[in-house]
């Protein structure tokens, strides 16, 4: 009898998981359709850092596309990216509703702040890219243009729509994920995988890992690499501080 009850409970959990996944996909699809109708405005928003960086530089700038379907596919990509960005809190809420019934009260109070903090940190990472890193990176790359005085022909950027927007979205996604470092380390500390002393002792290795990850996740230029590495180092130090607080709470509860 117990075996059949366990099997029934397992199946009911699978059914609930399927329903929540379906709801998340439907929610994502609906917002994708909505975002597609505003794709041109989203495109303008993502292009704004480039337009401001090249404003009044004495050169007539434009973004080009070299394939017939390129702009259409770019609008789809931008719409899906925006829809996923908006849908993330809803997906996290569905995850929370699925796991919450199986948690004790103190476990709920421990996990809930992380579900709130995750989209906030992702949003902060995206803001850092949009308002600081991208304008600096664009100006850095444009500094390699040539008027043709020292070369036979001038060297001038004519950026492709798809390549530029793919770069912006890749950087926003990379920074957003990287900013989850405090969440990951704090959760690992709660389950006893790491502690503050462990993190302090391996600080020098983490510095190397962070700069290596920044070199992989960003374009090959010092502006974006340093722009990602420095915030991650700050977040790592904040993670040590938060892990230390978690350890004190665990000791007091014990």
C-alpha cells in the first residue's frame, strides 16, 4: 500500500512539474508575441549605446545587414531575449511554488530571499553592461579606425545589425549570470560545501579564475574584460561577508 502511495505521489509531482513547465512556456510565448510587436522599439533601445557613443564624431554612421532575412531574424532574437528577461521572475515563482510545499518553514525563509535576489542581480548586471561597459567598449573599438592618412584606404566601421545586437545580448546575459556569484556561494555555504575560511584561503586562485572567465565570456578587449572582472571580485568579497553571516546564524541556531 505504501509503495502504491509513493508511486502515486511521485506521479502527481511529475504532473505538477509538467503543468508548471507548460505554464512557463505559454507565458514566455505570449510575451514573445507581445515583444515582437515592439521589436523595433527594443531594437532602438539596444542600439542606443552605440548611437550615443558615435554621436557628433563627424562621421555618418549606420548599421547594415547583408542577408535578406537578417533583420527579421534579429527582431525575433531580440523579442525572445526581451520575453525571457521579463518571464524570468514568473519562472522563478513557478519553481518556488513547486518546491515550497516540501520545505520546512525555516527552509522557506532561507531560500525565498535568493529567489528575490536572483533577478535583481541579473538586472544589475545588465544595467552595468548597458550604461557603462558598452559605451566604453564601443569607443575603444572605434579608436582603431583610420582616416586613410597613414594607410592607402580609410578604415571605418560599418557594423552589422545581427552582430552588434548579438554582442549586446551576449554581454547582458554573461554579466547577468556572473552576478549570481553571491547567490551560488551563499547557497553552497548553507548546505555546508564551502565556508568563509575556505573562500578566503582560495582568494588568489579565484582572481585568476575570474579574469580567465571574463576573457572567455567577453570580446577580446581590456575594457569589457576588466569591466566584468572587477565587479565579480567585489561580489566575491561580498560573498565572503554574506557566508560569514550565514555561519554565525547557523552557530546561534545550533
